[in-house]
C-alpha cells in the first residue's frame, strides 16, 4: 500500500453528549463536530502537556477544535458553555482525538 492511499482531507465527525444527566437537564442530546484527523502539531501539543490537571490548556485545545456542522468554531470570544457541558464536551473531544489516532488500523 502506498502512503498517499491513506491521505485524505479531514471530514467532520458528529460527537454526541447523550448521557442520562444531559438529556434530563437539556431535554435532548447535545451535538457538535470535530474533524476525523488533525495535524501532528495538535497531537504534539496534547502530548506535551506536562500537568494533566491543567484543565485550561486541554480546554483551550478542545475549544479550538469543537465545531458546528459547517466546520466553524463554536467557542468564540465572549462565549462560554455551562460548566457541566464544558467538562463533558472537552472529555468527548479528547477521547475522540485519541480514537482518531488509530483510524487506519486494521479492524
């Protein structure tokens, strides 16, 4: 297989926050999007976080890649998510980034 066969433009992937507490609080699941692949630079930034308890760094990275269905940033100047959704959205984003690292692994 040639390397270029694995190269593709990033595609938006829907992420759902659909746990029982979220649905009870907001009446439905919450959706946002991230791309299915990112640059090595982003993964290096994540791997270089020295203090895993430094939530501001992880939140900043996650907020940069949380998108709407058209690929636009959701979190812009002056906007803030409710605390319960901040935590869940950052967690879902980081989990999905970790999963995308193995997107070309054999199934």
